[in-house]
């Protein structure tokens, strides 16, 4: 039986690989526990399966930045701006645009 948040989220993702909400939660939980590499893996999988999951772009980019993967973070942010613009999600777009502007050149 799952006893903590990470175990519960893993179990949810194992039961439904296409559950974007659970996979996002799992990626965030990995980031919160300091397992940034695993977090990025989950974000990559999420965005491959559900390109329209707007919130994942900001957090995936931030996690990539923490790992020092600046160019990949830049690419994720740019893709996030495209997706959020297409969806009309101006709040998420503005957050991603701000993160992109803060990246070193």
C-alpha cells in the first residue's frame, strides 16, 4: 500500500500512463524531494504525451535550469509560449515569458 505522496503518485501513473494530472504531480513531487533528474524525465514524458499541459512548461524549464540545462530550458519555454498562445492561456504564457527573459544569454 502506498504510504507517502510519491508512492501514491507513482501508483496513479502506473495505473494510467496517460493521466497528465498524476504525471505532473509526480514530476513536481520529484522536484520537491530534490530528485531533479527524475522530475525532468517525468516532465518530458508528460509533454510528449500531452503537449497542451500548460503548467508543465514553466516547471519543466525551471527544473532544467536548476540542472544547468539552460538551452533545453530555453527550448521548453519557447514551446510553452507557443502552446499557451494557441490555447489563449495568457496567464501561463506571461509566466513562461518572464522565465525566458531571466535566462542568461
